[in-house]
C-alpha cells in the first residue's frame, strides 16, 4: 500500500472511530460479579437490558437520577452470585422524542428488555412501535396506560391514582380550597383533568386552575392569579428545569400555603438550584422508602432492601436517593427477577404477566397480569416535606 | 382583580419585555448600521447567560459572570462581523438573513460544546426583594431592567447624538457614499456589532436569576426580540424597548386575565389588533416620531 493511501486509511479510521464515539451515545456497563454463577444459571447468558435515559437536554437533571438508580440496581443484583447476571447498555435520548425513538431502534435488536424511556415525551414516541413486538419496554411513566397484552409495562400507578392520594391527603388535613398549576403538555393536562374529575369526590373545591407553557420564562401571572384566589393549598404538576421557574413565581407571589408537587419534581439538583426561592411548605407524594423507620416489623425484608439500597447509594454517589432513582432501580429489579430463568424476550413478557409479585424498593411489591400492564403496587403513597436549609426531606404525617 | 395583582402581573411583563427589548435594540441597531436582521442575537444572549452561570459554578463572582457574559457577547458578535458579514458586503438581504441564521445555529452549537445541553439558572447580583404597598419585585429583576434600560439609553445617545452614530446610519443607508465621505465603514460596523453583542450578553448574564436558560431557546428569543423591534417600525432604539414592554405586558396580562393556555396566541392577537387599530389612529407613527 502506498504511503499516501495508508495515511488516508489511517485518517478515515480515526474519523470513523471519533464519529462512532461521538454519535453512538451508548455505553455498556457490565459490572464485575463478585462470584461465579451457580450451575442453574450457567446455561443462560447475561440478561441484556437496554436503558433509554435523558442524559442531556432539558430533562437531564431527571435523567441523572434515573441513570443512578439503574446503575446501582445493576450492581446490587449482580453482586449476588446465585442470580443470572444482567448487562445494561445505556442510550441517551437527549430529552427528545426523536432521541428516544432512535435509542429504541438502536437497542431493540440487542436487548431482552428495555427500561425507559421514563419521561412522557420519550415514551410517547416509542410506544407506537414498541407496543406490539418484543422486546418488553418497562417504564415508570404514569400516563401511558399500556394496553392489555402489549409489550409495554408501567410500574408507577396512573396519574388519576396519584391525584387521588393527593386529594385524600388534603382532605385528611382539612384543606378544601385547592388551586392547580400544571404544565401545558400531555402529562400536565392529564393531571389537570384528573384534578377536575376527582375534586368533588374528596370534597375539594378547585378555586383556580392555571397552566403554563413548559418553555415559558415567566409564570408570575399564573402565580398571581393563584395568590388572588386564596387557596389553602396548591397542587403543581411539572417536570424538568421548569420547576425552578415555577417555584420562583410561587415564592414571588408570596404564596405561603402548602404546595404539593408531583414525583417527577422530586429532584435534588433542581431543588438545590431553586435555593431559598421555594414556598415555606413544599410537599411531595412518595412512599415509605423515604422513612424506613415507619416500615412495620412484619415487613423486615422490605426494610432491609431499603436500607441496603440507601446505604450503597450514599456510598456510591455521596447523596440520598430521590424518588426517580428508586423508581428506575425497581424497573431494573423487576426485569431481572422476571428474566431470571427465561431465554427469550417473548417468554420474558409472559413471566411479567404471570401475576407473580416482584420485589422493589420504592414499593414493596409489584405485579402485572395479561390484562393489567399497570403495576398493582403495595403499599400506597405517603408524603414528604422538603427542608431547604438542609436540602433533605422528611415524612409529613 | 386587585391593584397589587395588577402591578405584580404588570411588572413580570416589564422584566420579560425588557429581555425582548434588549434583543430588539440590538436588532434595530444592526439594521441601521448594515441593513441586517441579525437572527443570532438570541443565541448570543443565551451564550452570555450560560457563561455567567459557568463562572458562578466555577468559583467566580456573580458580577464577574455578568461582565464575562457581556464581553463574550461582544466577542461573538465581532467574530461574526469579521469572519462572515464583512465578506458578504453587497449580498442580498435574504443571503444576509441566511448567514445570520447559520450563525445562530453555530452559536447554539457552541453553547452545547462549552456548557452542555442542560438548562441552567444562577445567582443574582443582589438577591432579596422590594415591597411597596402590594407591589413586590425581586431586586434582581429591578437591576436587570435598570441596567438594560441604562445601557440601551447610552446606545441611543451614541446613535442619535454622536457623530459616530450619525455615521452609523449613513453607512447603513449607503456604505459606498459613506466611505467616500471618509467614514471607515468597516471599523464602524465592527464597533456597532461589538456594542450590540455586549448589550445582549449583558442582558443574558443579568437575566440568569430570573429564569432558566438552555441552548435551545435562543431563536425563540430572537423572534420575540424581532417583535419588540418591529412594533415601532424597526428604526427606533427606544421604540424597541417600548415594543418589548408592550409585548411583555400583552403576554403577562393575556396569561393572567384571558387564558394561560393560549397566552402567546392571545399576546400576538392583541398585538395584531393594536397594530391595525393603531395604524388607523396613526398611533404608532406618533410614538415613532416621538422616540
């Protein structure tokens, strides 16, 4: 080969390698197991799990938590030598529907199951192609209501169930006058509709329903309207960086009543960025996982799982886990449990639909059936209060 | 509707309108100096804001971040003038528009390269808030409005009262004739582009504590800046600020009192009605003459 040709070939190889690294956006994480598998699992190769996650873009602060949850769950799962190992390949959906779809296309031929996308914009783009064929897609998005017998599964209860528990909480606290502030996108609109539909059931009067454009730089007019309506509590539904703008607007409008946020907003980096521009009582709906001491003695195994996860999370990331990390850890655990002894993506779907209970951390247990692809969870939600000075949350009784 | 509510909603429209007005001032001045609609000003503003946030998170002071934002805005605009616009002298309006659109995409790309895709916010220069009666405003929003208005006024004085400003207008109308009169058109345009970039960069740095910025919103801000500049004829610098405030107020009051679902549609609809009715009453022409 001539010298010039070799030089060109070398340059082409370098450029191709660079393009592959720059554009591929995926990485494979194969945590080293601490022991060899038992004979029962030796015949099965590691379970291959694709993870579609927003690592960059407007939803990246949420994606970081999702990523941590799956990473740690993978380590915890693989650390037990008796289990079938899992291998996770991560793909960055860049906070866009097109990105999520591209990731799905990239992973579908390789993965036995795909976890994520975990935000609505991603799952809405993927569900059309993923619904009728393997691999299984399992997501935390509480809006999709996957059809029976499809290949999509949802672990977080539907938005109506979530709004219902919020209203139960308000009712228990004697709060009757509630205002809503929801993003003007599909998840926000579903939350707004659910609030309108359910308010009467809990003797709640919606004194003001405001929406905001997720790209808006100014939410002050809506916050002023809410302040003028003199609610006893405000229910906010938003996702991503817009949370900061919303909290600043509420703070600026001198709204001092309790503000309840959806779980997608329960994100430490975003709350830290909001700093002290937060209302005095900021609440989230969550689960017992945030207060293991409240877990009854007869649920010791669950309590142990929580404490192990929390301890390892703290050691690995130097922070306490948030709800998003717990939620994605659970979808990894669910898939790993369902796929422990199956050899094809189609059989994995049947294992999920078997009605068996899969153990989790955010919720103690999850189960699905052929007809019901939204998980039945146990137990239900509890509530947390944000402490801005210590940047932590505590259980709100 | 209480007076306090009216004032607070109105103030939110003013500070948001000031952001649009800053871009509008830049657009009008670039049009006067080079007959150019510079679509890259929104992304330059975002670059400034993202740089200010970066400075804050890397141990710099808030004021240092704002100054860096302004300097970076000036440098980006100067680079644009030197590397691109100077070489396109005599090109058609559509070609220049295409060039600035390309520049805006490139600036957005630079934001991703230097600061990433994640949205940012940051500390303000002063913090705290001012309450007068029912009106309440953060000091950072007051500083933002005051500094942008002050800087725009200086630019206005430069453009209207100084011989350089008159030369800017002359070189915009007929660069060849201006050059024959001894005006260094190239130097003057570089100076103007630097000033424009400095203004929008400054606005980006000061806007940081009021909202959340990310690489993708630049062109949207340019669009609203164009609205601000165009309302009063795309010729007047104070008119661009007034246009920004008008649009910001329509947006805020439309959101508060008409519909938060269709807030921008309401604002643009109201603007359309104002333009049509205003033309009949010669309202806009009167304001333009005044400014």
